[in-house]
């Protein structure tokens, strides 16, 4: 198998194509930025900006002992991505004019997210931009891995549902009408399963478009309400976090793991616990989780012990409260948050595996029941007609 290697050599970003059995077999004496499978023949894909690779490239360059400004200039000369050039130019202009890099990147917040902006700010405030970029890349890598696992888990049921809907669309519009004509010609009494099928077909054909239109309107209204009403968004996020069977547990673990991942990294950057907690809130996209974190911060600033503030929030589990308590009395909170990040990461991976192993047989059983119903509903009248003819 061939791989395209992007690496840093003599202060320049270079590319090579090499043969290897797997990525693990590849070793170079240079700093590797990325490894991708290479093929001359590729199916057309939608091009997207991979912004994480930009920060990974910057991290590799900084590890090679180049200064931050030299690293930015090197990337500016070598990158082919026009949007990445824009980001790098904004950073370069901020450096040359003495402005804060994180403020210069604020206009890219919707595209690159809050994390890079936050860690650029941390890096320049602490005076260790190299470590900040390393922490950023570690968090991006772990977050992307978790997100990929979640997406992989829900992809199967989504694809099955879409294909099932398309199959029913074909059956109700092409297959069932042919049998319906046959039933009318023989003027036979139809079994309940067949009557239910014909009734479902009529509803699907006559009102299917209206149902889809109403579903679209409902989705747009919900989306509008979420964007315009904080109280409504809070209620919806609480439902997502707590109330949906199977799915809510994955969502809650993903949010909590991400929180401890950021908190641990910020504490490693020598921020105080309250400062780390404040900055960790910036990455929360769930307003219910955010409200609980704000409650914790408020209680701590009011003089409450950290473990008491966490317990009062009722956001975490009993193990978390006990570990936070032990970390607080032994003055090892940074180590405990790292341990909690690992614990919730393992729990998330376990839950996703359980979800995947459960959802596949459930969907297969559901499809089998649908197929059995269709076959019986279509064939029972024909078998009865055959008996009458005999």
C-alpha cells in the first residue's frame, strides 16, 4: 500500500510517497506532520477544509525549535489551502502589529471553533506557546476520535432507516397497487394484515408528502426557537442530556468527558481551578451543562468547597464526587481531573460499543418483522384464492 507523507526537513515542509504494509510500519528521521493513504484513482468527494491539520503542522514546526513567527511564515509559504492562508496571515499581522493573536482569530471562531482561540490565548499568557499548541492538538485528536465513534454508532441506524423508507416508497407505489388490482378482480374478503397494508399504503401515498412537509416545518420551528430562546434551548438540551433512552447516556458522557479533558489541560497550564473552570465553559455547546458549570463556579467563588459545589450541581456521578473530594483534601486536583478524563473516556467508549451491539440486532429484527408482514399481507389473499379455485 502507498502512503503520502508530509514532513518537516531542513526548515521546509516536504511530501513523499512511500510503500508500506501499514501506517505503523512507516518511520522517518524527520518530523512527520501527516500520513495519508495514496491512490492515483479516487472517487470524487466533497472538499472540506481540515483545519485541525493546520494546528498539527504548526505543532510539529514548533517542536523543531523554530520560533512561533518563523513557523507561521513557513506555513504561509507552503500551505495550498486559501482559507488556511487567511488564518495564518491574520496571525502574522497580529504578531507584526503587537496585537493579541487570539483576538485576531475571533472572526474565524465559527469555522475553527473556540478551542484554538482559547489555547493561543493560554500560550501567550503563560509564555509557552509550544506547550499550548501541543495540548490543543492532543485535545483535538481525542475530541475527533470521540466524535467519530459517536457518528459511527449512529450511522448504521440512520442509513438503515433511509433505505427502509425508500424501499417502502417503492413497494407502496409500484408493488402493492398491482396486487390491489388483483384483489379487486377476485372480490375476495381480505385478511386483517392485508387491510392494514392497504390502509398504510393509502396513508403513505396520499399524505406522505404532507407529513414530510409538516416534519420539515416542525424542524425549522424547533431550530428557530433554539436560536432565539435561551429557555427553550435549555429545555431541549436538558432532554438531550437526560431523557432520551440509550442516546442521552452517550451525549452526557461525551459532554462530561470533553469537560474534564479541557479542564485537565488548563490545570496543566498552571491556571487556577476557577480560571480553568471559566475557560472550560467556553467549549460547552450544551446549555444545560453550561448552566450547571456556571452554578459550580458561582458556589466555589462564594466560598464553597469544590467537591460540595460539584455535588450540588447533580451533573456527575458518585465516583466523580468522591475523587474530587480526595483530590481536594490531598491537593491533587490536577491529577484527579486527568484521572476523571480517562474514566469518562473509557465509559464513553464502552457505552458506544454497547449501543452499537444493541442497535444492530434491534434494527435487523424490526426489518425482519416488516418483511414478514409485507409478505403475509400480500400473499395471504392469493393463497386463499388458490384454495377457492381448487
